[in-house]
C-alpha cells in the first residue's frame, strides 16, 4: 500500500470495522482454527486487519504484516502497541523486532516486512502461512497481479479473505444534480495505475472470484458498504475534497460547478444533514470444491 497517510487510515478504520461482513470473517477464522494460525496480511497499512481479526480468531497467532511504505510500517507498531495497551494486554518486543502481545493465555506474535508487492510478490512463501488476508487493496491492483496471486494460491492453497474492495456504488444524501458527474470522474480515476498497472477498481472482486472458482476454491462474497454520517464529519469533509480534486483533475472545464457542489456539501456536513454510502464487497475463498459460500 502506498499514498495513504496514517491519519487517513485511522479516520476510516471505525467505518471499515462497521462495514465488514461478519459472516465471512467468522468463516475465515473457522477455516484456520485447527492450524498454527500463521497469517500474512498484504498491504497491511497500520494493521487494521490484525485489530479486527485477531480477537475473532483467538488462540496463539503469528502475523506477518506486509507493506511497502516505511511511514505506515512505523505507524503500524505504534498503533498496535496503543491498541494492546487500551485492552490491558502485555506487549513485548523480541530481539528480532517482532512484537509479542499477551492476550490472556494466548500469544500473538506480530512481524512487519517492507516489500514491494508489485515487483516482489513471488517472494512470498504461502507455504509458510495458514491464511492470507488483505483489506481495501484488491481494487488497486491489475488483472496481471491478480493472476499471479491466484497462481500462488493454486500452488499453495490457503484460505483467502479480502475485505472492503470498492464496487462502484456512491450515493450522496441528499442527492444533487452534479453527483453523477463527480461519480463518473471518480470511477475513471479508480482504474488508473496505482503502482500495479491499470487498476481493476470496481471489477476486482468479480475478477478474483472468477479465477479462484476456476482453480477449485469455494468462493463467496458479501456486501460491506461504508455508511458515513454526521458522526464522522472529518471523514465526510475529506471525501468531499477528494471528490472535488479528482473531478477537477479529470474534467477541468467543470471546476466552477464542482466547487459549488463541494461548497454545498460542506455546508450540509456542517449542519449534520449529509450522508454518504460507498459500496464495498468482501470476498472469502477456501480451498476445495463445493458450492458458493454466499
């Protein structure tokens, strides 16, 4: 993951946590329950997947959190340590630099690795893990990258949970005339190169599901939509400014109209009358034949 600040990830984390599909997360946890529970998290950012899934999985665990952004890796240790302290769990740094969290009788070992997942994806040893996860990441990568990951999962079949991939839905409430123009600009922006070639954007989940189904995995998907209301004013303001910047970049002739749109949206956010739904989907793939999970 790159281009995402720790502040942005912290702002979105509670909305992410509320949106995730609980059923697929429980199915993933059950799939690795009788293993050593070694998990690789791709594009880990500040460790949000760990914070959601580790309590659900339970027991001893070993996490490898992979990201290519040194600033996020630095923030990752801080956020995981802070999270553990909030819950009254012990934290110890091993000589290797790994963190060990003491959660009752369980031990959660957390390692970080800086790795360019475009250039060096093949360096991952899936045979050394029991499950693979990622969040808000699949929509950033290309068809070629997904093909490579699927081939790795075929050679070393492992449960795979990918959460919070965008699906193209974006609904502002109340609706305004220029919503569609800004939405269309945003969709064009989403398929730009994010460091992995032309991004799949809203097609990512379907492309991944199709390939894994053909490779003999049981695949299921579920909705995990963001519901951003007046309870998250800073996130709303950030989404307005992001939509404005993207629209002006891709359609500069409409800059004046887009600025008026943004001013109206900011006024609505200030009075607590603005809400935004952003469509996402979660995907779970389990090795072995069988019907769709969902």
